[in-house]
C-alpha cells in the first residue's frame, strides 16, 4: 500500500473517532441557557421527551439542525464524503441521517461510533460517523 493510502486511512480514522467524541459534548445554540449537550438532547429525543430551548421543544429537531450546521462548517467544507447518523431514536419514524458526496454508494472507510446511555432507562442511543473513501 502506498504511503499516501496509509496517510489517508489514518486521517479518516482519526477524523471519524475524534469528530464523534467531540460532537457529543457540544452545546446546541438553542439550548445554551439549559447547558444541554448533543448527548443530552439525543437522550431526550430517544425517550420521546420535550425540552424548552429558545422556544423549540423538539430535541430531535434541535439535534438534527445542530449536527447539520456543524457538519457543513467542518466535514463538508473540507470535502469529506460521509454519513453522520443515529441509531436508537424514533424521530417521525426515522433516524437522523446527514450525508455528503453520495457516501452511501461508495466504499465506507472508517467509522466512529459512541454509545450514549439512556440511564436510568434501559438501552443506548448511538451516534456514528462513517467516512467514505
């Protein structure tokens, strides 16, 4: 394997895991007063609970909007092909999915996934980022 391929794989691997690990601790701008992070909002979303964040009550909508803004200002701007998605929520009978550069029809490279406990309720919700080659 050429050195450039090793470098690319390393960049994708590090981007996937570091991005996800950082993302869960970001505060949504709508919820700055409540200090709710993406992790908190995903828990509320998975449990079907509402929040009071600057007039917005749907935590799933807030998470989707925040993830879209962050992805556009970072991964999209850098030209990465990716799928950023949740597992374990039911928002209008679907998960949150944000894609760039037709990643679903390309070979998936590295994945970063973080489980978020729903404690004291049982189970987890997952936030994942698949980087495409």
